[in-house]
C-alpha cells in the first residue's frame, strides 16, 4: 500500500474505497471500505481522527453491524472506553430492544441488549457508510429509548445524494468523506 502519512484523512479514505457494482442487488453501487480496513496506516488515521473529536465527551461507543463493529471497537479502544454492538434481529441472546426501519433496498430490524446503557450515558454511534439514514436513525432511537444520550454519529462515508442526514434530525453527524 502507498504511504498515507501527511495526507488529509479525507484523501486517505478516498484512496482506500472500492466500488462494487450490483451489490447487494442490481443497480446498487456498493462503497466497500475493506481496502481501508486492510491498510494499517489508513485504518489508524481514520480511528485517530474519530477518537480525537470525542476525547472526554463520550462514555461508550456503539457500533452498527457489521463494519461499524470494527470501527467502533477500534475507536472505543483508542478512547479507553467500552463498545456496544447493535445487531441484526435475532443475533443477541437475552432481553433486547429493537427497531424496524427502511433502507435503500428493503426493510430491516436491529437490536441491542436492553441493559447496554445507563441513564444519561453519553453515546457515540459509529458506522462505515451513511446512505438513506435508516440504520443510523433506528440505532439512535434504540440508544435513546434505553435512556442514554446520543452525542454524535460518526461515519467514514456519507452518500449525500441519498439524503440520509435528514433522517437524523438535530443529532450531530460527522462524515469523514461525503460523495
């Protein structure tokens, strides 16, 4: 991989995205971040960039299945705090809270353990891509229904043309790169 040192993090992300046509269905151009994850220097730059914005301001990080888990775990580690996974329905044991939502190519449902948050806990939601915003909005609703406070949503890539930001209302969103 080409050295990334000294490049703005937006350029690092842009250099490590891969387009996958017709995935997960015909007509969808999937933005794949696995090349970014596979480049230690680039991945580290993204993690440090996100963590820097939230040092001392969050109590726990939420990662959205599946690539959001990877990013959230690394950010939580860098911040020295814990991480909570938000999963597809039926994947978590025990009592859960759930939300159904629409996404650009269908319907889905996500869950979190009912005891994942303490009342008033400050939560950072992390995912790879913000598309139509359904998954991020449902995740924020889950966190808030448990009595915690979403202090920010961080994504590596925002597909601005899909308008997902509007689904988050007044919640603070930061995208490293917007297309």
